[in-house]
């Protein structure tokens, strides 16, 4: 080919590349949003769909929005371009794509407008060098893969970064997204330097930010207005029932400081029992429409992490409202007239004053239940107000009998309980984990649980009856029927039959399989994990804005939260309604939109706090495992794919994906599809040992921390 021809060919090639580059550039750009008025009109006509974005944390290019028809699959958003700058939790308007672009009959869609930016547009991550048109810049690489890389305003970058980027590679920063015009990166600015990674203090600060939780201390100016004395105003004695001489006591975790609730039980002249549930009257001190109330309502909940607690209320108010022994305390009480077997004959409400005679731990109560006549009284905390250990033991065992029958009746009436493994830690003086252990649900826990549930249900019915428009309730919708049916079919294919017709039927099925032997423990872990995936999230709501109030898992028609006002703002809303219902305060002049707004925030904060608590547990577990190698545990297989499988670690509850490419030299395997989306893996080791990997199979795994994350990765241990 001549030089002229070569030049022409090169020129043509450059044009083609430029054209392709331009085409790619054109394709790889976000669509403009529809106009707001256009969106509102199309939503009313049903031409657009409103929903909340959920981004797949394992495959961040894919996102979903729930379908209002719960028998249909969610809408799938197949790419970052289609997600169109929406982030996790944002409320969006969707345009359904042509049927030719659907995925296996699952409707695909694209975001055409963000109705509400719920995500704060902040990210935690590490600095990295970024080149733009040969210009060297700094960007933040978020830990959360659902967020885009953020090219940073260079004035916010540490001045020494470009001289030695390696010095900053282990430092965590928080950045704010300012604009997101390019699908591959957003632009933003650093707003905070957290500190070196792997430091537990820094990692805790990072996870709080990642879960959008504000733990800013309360202004000292607000704390000055809080009660300075434990002395109860004399006027309160005029319209409160004085229970200070009654045998009232608290039962909480051993290290608990926020004591929301106390219980009592006495024999009435007619021979029946009066059981009292006494809840701290926080709303008496936290006045509505004050600056402090506004801050507390935004926090919504107390945040419980492994090594610390971030209180919803100022520490001074928490202490003041806690039902500590020997202290006069203002309370809301629900009294139940019952038979000794727990049949509720009557109930009443009242504002009361108590003086707890003892601060018992669950361990103390369990010992009284297990060794009623021989428990060691020397282990008990002080008991005051003229009562002794025998008095409390007698009441505890009466309450135990009552709660056992309440529980039996609840499950006979169709309640469901799904338990997942929860772990606790023992920390050294430096706050590092030295031991972990599984949380054990004892009879003492169930005693309190049943009484609190009964109080919550009773209060819910009262406030709904008196304030049907603004009652602050909590519902739990039935599971997603499509997902539940899929789980049912999967289990049936391996010989496990569960009845999913109702919550009660499902619970009966679980009880049939979940026996106390090793096989039962393994089945229990797998079944609870699989069934939990189809369950919906319970939520608060304003009664006027929906018709169905039922709570699926509890199998009750009406429910709310009343028993934990020190740690949940929802309970304070309920207390204010109950106070008005009983004539202690005027009827709240609330609009339904205001109540729903508070409910939505409580839902968001409760969920974020829960996820932060789980992340804290994962952080400390990864730290413990890293310091205690080799860490070998029993696990059970919960899912098998062609090239990998997932296990649930029986001691920690961790879900770990196991890959087949790290089984070691000389190891062979083959995968067999034995059903729809159901696989079995046959492994043959170099010494001719064989191992079958299938659902419900127990295996031994060696766990270690995965890279610079707090996820775990596992190595399959060859059976002996």
C-alpha cells in the first residue's frame, strides 16, 4: 500500500474512532429529567410510576423499584444511565421501557425524575489519583460501590496529597457530591477527614456517616432547661396514682442504663391478679414544639453499636427519665386484671408515680425461674421499699406463668416468629473485642416481651378508637407472595414442606422442622434465613392514610410502640395521644401529613440505626477474626450456584460466599443442576476424599477478613 493510501486509511480510521467516540459519548450521558409539571400530570394518568430506588449492593449497576402489584416482579433498572443520577432510597418517577427491553418478562424502566432526594449525597472512602484530559486530579473512591467515584474540588484536597499520594491511601475521608453529570464520575468536595482506616474509633465514625446518622451532641444551651432535680412537683400527686409503696421493679440487660419499663403484680380482693406495665413518662419532660423536641424528633431513635450508645435524648434527660431503683419516677401505666393463667378480664390506663424497689437483670430473673426455691439471693442487686428477694421471686414466677400462657395464646392465634443469629462481644480496656458469643433468648426475655406486646396492643386500640385520623400506629404487611412462593417451591424440591398460607401456618411448619437436636438447629438457621428474605419491613404510619392496620407477624389487627419512649420518638408520639385520650392534655392539633412525616422519619432512622448496628457488629467481628487466626467454624450451606455457594456460619450468623477456584492443588469438582436454580457440587480431593455441597449440608470453613473491607471470605476445610 502506498504512503498516500496509508495516510488516507489512517485518516479514515481516525474519523471512525472519533465518530465511535462521539457516539459512545452521546450514549454514555444521562438523559435530561422531565419537567416537574409533566411528571405530576403523567403520574396522575398512570403513565409514570412512583417508587423508591433500591440498588443492588453486590452489582451496583442494577437497581430495583417495588411493583405495587405484590404478585408481580419489581421493576428492574439495568444500568447507571437508566438510574439517571438517583441514589439509594431516593423517591423517583419511572418510565417503563418497551417490552423488547424487558428481562425474562421482568419490566425494565428508567428514571425520568427524582421526586425526593432522600440520599444525602455524601460518601466515605479513600483518595485516588484521577486523570482528566491529561490533567492530574484527586478523586474519592467510595467504599459503598453503589456510589459513583467523586472527582474533587482541588481546593478541598490536602495540599501534600499530590507530592506523595501513598501517604494518604489508608486515610478515610467524607466527600459531598455537588454535581453528577457524567455516568462514570460525579464532582464534589471533601467535607471531613475521618482518620486512618482499621482504627475502631475512625471506622465507627465512618459507618455512622455511611448510614446517614447524625450524632452531633445536643447544644449545651438546651440542656440547661432540663430538670435539675428529681423532686416531683406536688401538683402531680393530685392527679396521678401513687404506686411508690407497691412492689414495682425493672428487668433489663445487666449493663442497661436506660430503664424505660417496670412491672408489678398483686392480688386483688376478688382473687384475680392485677398486672401493671409502667412506662417512663418522657413526654411530661419533652414538651412538644420546643427546639429540643424538634432535634429529638429528627434523631428518631437511640443508636446501639457494639462499643457505644448514641442516645436519642440528652444524657441528662435519659438519666432523669430512667426508672432507677429508690427514685420517685413519673410513669404511664397500663393495668390488666387477669386470672392466674393470664386470661385478660379487664384493663385500665393511668398516669402514675412509682419507686422501683430493684433493678433486676435478665440473668437474675432466669435464676428465680430455674431455681425458684434455691436461687442465690446474694447475687441479687439491692431490694428496697420493705420488700425482699422472696417477694420478688413470687411475683416473677406469677408473671412467668402468665407470660407463658399469653405467648401460647398468641401463637395459637396465628403469630409468627423468625429468629436470626445475633452476637454480642466482650471488649478489653482499649475497646477491642476479646470474645464473642451468641445472644440467647431466655424465658426471662420472653416474660418481658409478652407483657410489653400486650401493653402495645392495648394502647394501639385505645388511641385508634379516640383519634382515628391521627393515631400513630405500626403495621407489618404480609410477605411478598411471589418471593414466598419461590422459597416454598425451592424447599419442596429438597423435601421440606412449609405451609405459607398464613403467618400461623408458617410458624407451625417452622416448629415442626426446628427441633432442639443438631439437625434441628441447622434447619432452623437455614429456614429462618430463607424465609426472612421474603418478609416486609414493619413500619409506622398515620391511621387516616391507609386502610389495613394489621401486623402480619404478631397476627393482630392494630399495633403500636408505647413501651420505649427513652429510645424511640414513635413512643413519645403515642404517649402524647394517650395523654390526650385520658384527658391529661388537650387533643393534639396534628394534621395527617405531619403525623405521616414523623412516621416516615422514624421508619428511616430506625432502619438506618439497625443497619449501623449490624455494620458495627461486622466491624468488630472482622477485627476479632483477624486477631484470632486460624478462625475455623461450622457452617451450613444455604445456596448453591454453578461456580460458588453460600454458607451461614452457625456461631456468628455471617453469610459468606465460597468460591471453587481456591480449593487447592489437585482438587477437582463438578456441578450438577438438580432442579430449577438448584445445584449440587461434587468435590474430589487429591487424597480421593469426596465431599457433596448441597443445601442444608454442614461444612467447616476457615474465615478471614476480605481485603480492606469488613466482609468475610472463606476457605472450605476438607472433611476428615
